[in-house]
């Protein structure tokens, strides 16, 4: 499995569309350990471009702060799981928390199309109970 985390200036980018790069973590599905880490610069952002590009990178899961419903639907259409409302700063710590079932997130879609943090409405709840099988 490959987990993608949008980053800006080396930190988690709270708004998916504002990412300047993606941290890609290859995870062994049996041990749930990260076996490889890469930072990849995506093509220029446009409607549907990031989901298609991430699918070509082999991504199976995206951790995102805010994302609109259309983008989320495109990911699902490409067979990529989307974890919405993720909170954090360090992408690697966020991936570890996701794998442990302790990642703080809300699961809410973003309804504003500006490049912002989408930090509204976070209740600090966890994203436990994810099914990591593909």
C-alpha cells in the first residue's frame, strides 16, 4: 500500500489542492511498517490531475485536511481511499498515527474552494478502525 500526504514547505498541507509536493510512504501490509519514503512533485494542479497522477504513482490512500466533494469522488473513482479532516504537522507521524488507528481527523468535506486550512469543525476525534486491506 502507498499512502500519500500533501505537503507544503515540508509540512502537512491542510488543503489538498494547495500541495506543492506529496510525501509517499510505501507500507508493508503485513507488518504495517513503512518500507520506503519519497517526496514527489506533482504536475500543475488542475481538476482531476492530482488523483490521476497519484494513481499512476501507485497510491492507495490519501491523508487530506480539506478536499471538496468533487475531488473526493474522483479519488474514489480511481480506487483511492481518502481520509478527510486529517490533522497534524509531520507527514511521517501522521502516517504512523493512521496505521495505528489514532490519527485525529473529522472526515468532513471542504466546501470552500480557496487554499485554506479547512480547520473548521474539527472535534479531535480519531480515525481509528480503518480497513487497511486493498
